[in-house]
């Protein structure tokens, strides 16, 4: 899921601004996102073991995250969910959780 998310971000024309916020190459950020998702989904807390508590909002404060960035992030994540999650109820639940997370990350008007 983490790999596909960044693949979508790198290729989707509507995610250009979001992609521009990310340092290249994105190997490390792909790995960190995988590690975060592992713990976020209830698996091993790989991210916390390496970096401590995710404190996602605090870690993203140096970046301007507005509704446009949120929407680009969600566009990529929703595409991944549509491609990879076949259970309709699980897809709805994951969309809700990711949407809440994305709203929480907004740090500017």
C-alpha cells in the first residue's frame, strides 16, 4: 500500500504539488510510510521502534498543508484503496480513517 501510494503520487497529474513537497528520491519516505502503516494498522510498531511516537502533525508542521494538499493526498490514497481493498466495508472504514487523518494534518488556511 505504501509503495503504491507513492507510485500514484509520482504519476498522477493532479498530485504534482503534493509530489513537489517530497524530497527525491523517495526511497526513505516510502520505507517510513510502510513502517508507520504497519503500526497504524495494528501490526508491529516499526516506525515507533526506530523514530519514536509518530507525532504526525508535529512532523509535518514545516510543510504548508492546506485543503488542496489534503485533497491531493486523499486522491492518491483513495486510488490505492480502490485498487487494493476488495472488501466494501473495510474500504469504507479505511477511507474514513485516512480522511480523518488527512483533515488532522491541515496546518494553514
